[in-house]
C-alpha cells in the first residue's frame, strides 16, 4: 500500500510507516501527477482536495489532520466512493487557549473585565462548545448562536438569535466555512453584522477567514476605533490582505489551533480511522514529545491582573502579532505566513504549563485551573 502524506503532519512517519510505503509531499505544491500511485492521502488545510487533484488516481482513503473541511470537496469524495475522515475537535483546547489569551490582552491593554461581561459564541460545536463551557464555569453570561444545534436541541444549552449574540461585549466565531443553501457561513459577518457590534466590543475570528466580509471589516475599522479585533484566519491564505492585518489589534497566521498536543490528537484520529478502514491491527499509540514542563514565570507578579499576564506569558500573542505584522510590512507575505506557523508546532497548551501557587490569589488560582493550568 502506498500512503502519501503532507510532510508537516506531526508524527506521521511513526504512525503510518508500518502500514505501507510512505511518501511525503509539500502541501502547497502537490499535484495530481504526484499521486497517481497513491492508495491513501493525508493532508492539512493548505491542500485542496477535489477531482482535479485526485481524479484518475487509485486513492481510496483521504484524511485531513484538521477540524475544518472547507478545503475538501466532500460531495466528490462521496460520489467517487472514497472514504474521508477529518480530525474534528482535535484542536479545540488549543483554540480555546488562544481565545482566552485574546481576552487577557484586552484586559491588560483595553480595560476589559471578564466579570460582568457577556460573551457571544457563533458556532457551539467542539471549539465553541468548550469555550462556552469554560466561560460558564467562570460565571460569565454566554449567548450561543448555532442554528444546527438549536434544531436538534443538543444538551441543555439555550440558543439565541444572531442579533442577540452580536449585542454581547465579546463575539467569538467558531463555525466552518460553508456556502450551503441552509445557514451558509461565507460572509456570515457582513457590513450589517459588523455595524451591529456594541461599543468597545471584542471580535475574535479563529475559525475561517471567509466567515467575515473583509472589505466590510476594513471600512468599519476606519470608523470604529472602539472595536478590538483579534484575527487568526484570513481570506486567500497565505496571500492575505496585509493592510487588513495591520489594521486589527491582534493578527496571527492561522495558529490558534496549533500546538503539539492538537497535532498529536489529529494524527491519532487519522491513524485510528485508517486502521479501521483498511482493517489493520491497531498499532502502538505514538507518544509525541510536547516539550518540558517548565513553570511559567510571570514578570511583575503578584498583582491584580497577574492571571491575565500569565496567559500572555504562556502564549505570547501580542509579541507574535507584532512580529507577524512586521514581516508583512517588510514584504515577506505568504512566506512569512508559513514560517510563523512552523514555529508554533511545538507550542504547549495551558494543560501542559505548571504555575507557582504562591503568586496568585485564591480567585486567580480558580480561574487559571478552569483554563487548564495546574499548580505545583
């Protein structure tokens, strides 16, 4: 069996080499001629899967090491009888870490207070659902908009209209990018929705770039300096609109879900699905080195905002944003996008970051424990 895999899928060699002849490719430049002899294909979000890429090949199995599947023509795969699997939920914890760090930045630089605020979640699946749950444990009022889950009435969660969610102090996007006839998400947040954002609102987009109308966003930011914007995803990645990236408060190159653990989770999901489909014996679970567990040291502690400083020490979102914006200003463009993503592959999530108990108040400790940190 010939297995073709994106060379940047974490631990792919250890997880798949025992099952066949493993070949690697560059996810941005792979073409149909490269895959003629492939039986199975493993990709990331940067590779579009459709008939033009895999038509005429022997491929029977396609797996993407991502939660989002807007890069995959699932209808074509279904009609062609090709088995498809994604890694939905594998990066949920990493994305939620990112979103809380965005709120930490707002607390330290914009006077934002999580206590007493309302947070709107658009899309309450694996990521949005986890974010909502942690916020609710912290006593924060959460409004979720998800018409698909609202119809099925999953769980005990109450769902709101999109208009009601846009009234919140924080609006965080966690939907797939779709152009479906029912509840499409492409340009879901357009000029009208952006205008509806409340004064001093925080808008976080860590799902897909096409969910927000970027032209409308640029116009809004020229008029509304009160709005804080945190964008990790962009239309036309990696050739993104550099001027828009300079305009938002935090700009990062699609790394919210990037962590050693998230990538490990994704590879494990694909390996299990692969073994099940081809009826192979389950192999040994591959352990991925997620780095050491050095205690997070927060400069300037203790203080009333130490909990938020901790997040920005564990995940230096502000520094990463400045570096990324500088690279774009220097003309690095698409190359900078991929270079920065590579650097984040070894990122450790909060659950892998121990803290010293003595510098935090009891309330701060409780918040940080909910976010996943542990105390030594």
